[in-house]
């Protein structure tokens, strides 16, 4: 995975220009929970999988859906609306939860 880590508005995120250009060209991605082989189709499913892994909801920003894991410094920040959930958010989840999630082509 390649890209650039960007610090903006108090949030660090990985921007992956190649992935964003694939999304614009119509190549869609999906996030898959590896142990169950379940495709993440909404935030309810994602939240339950993250909670099982020790992540907690973080309610600091009303414009974002955020999760924090107490044993780490990691913070997952997602757009409030699932339809705005992009591959850059998926890759952030994959990096912070090794071997538990993967991003696949649809």
C-alpha cells in the first residue's frame, strides 16, 4: 500500500491517490471481515466487529464516526454517512487491525 500520511484538523490519515483514482474510474472496493468472510455493508456491522476487537466509540466530533482502542494511540475516523465511506477509510481500518480486515475489488 502506498500513499502519503496527512495531518489535517487534528487527524492523521493516509491519502492514497492511486486508490482514489480507481474509485473515480468506477472500480469499487469493499471491506471484508476476514475471520467471518463477511462484507461490511453498513456501520452497524462494522461497529460490532470493531467492538469485538476492543475498539470503543469516541464521541468527540459530531461530524464523524470515531473509534478508539485504549491499548493504542490509534483513532479510526469515518464520515457520518456510510455512502461516503471510501477505500481510504477501509485501508485505515485494515492497517489498524492486521489480519482482521481486507479490502477487495467488487
